[in-house]
């Protein structure tokens, strides 16, 4: 636990998968073919708060629907990488773009396509309902399921440990 607390102090970047992390993993297909996912407003609050506090926040997902991009279009600075075939390559490109080291990054994934990318991160997290393979490599398993507060949980824990959660600027969106 002490090692994890030390790692938390180095985190300045959050990378999340979308399906099963920011959403509950269910995809609703509309008549026109559009795929719709549900996200959690408490996760959204934590994401925008982390952005306002100066953290890097990105989504790296193999999924794609315009609704995914639209959900976070008003979150200044949040980067969306959708329909990603090679998450490891995208992870390296993201680090290079932002001049980051892997130990600065917390990744939250939930399933096998996230596995190898997660191995590269300073802190590896997953929701309570992640695949067993992901739980085995996670430094932290949130008690919350994907799409239901798991993202809020990890952001709140990092910001709290760094003295940046629930400050005077927390009361506005």
C-alpha cells in the first residue's frame, strides 16, 4: 500500500478506456445504426475537475460512435482517441506528444484489449466488474463497476492524496 501511495504522487495523467470503464459496457444500437452508451455524471464531474486542476485526461478506445465524442466535447483539454486498433502504439504516441513518462500515468481498463497498454502505466486500475485477466494485473480494483463511478473513484483518490480534491474551486462545473 505504501508503494501505491508513492506512485500516486507521480500521477499527472489519466487514461481511460470507454466501453466498460466510462460506460457500463452496454451498447444500444438505434434504428439508424448509431451506437449509444450510457455514462455517469459523477464520473463526468471528476473528469472535468481533473482537467481544471491541470491533469492530462485521455480516452483510448477501440470503440467508435459519434455519441462517444459528443459526450466529452465540452471538456476542454480532454483528448479522445477512438477506433484505436493498437492501444500500445497510441499510448506511446500520447506520452511522446505530452512529454510524459509511464510512471506519470494512471490507466483504467476493463478487458483484454487494455491488458498490454496497462502493463506500461505507472498505476494500473480497473472497475469492479473488469475481466479476470485485468484484475490480476491491477494495482487497484475500484469497488465501483464500469460506468457507475469507477472513474470518479480513481480520480478522487489521486487528487485527494495530492491535496487537490474538494478545494474551494470544487463547487462550480
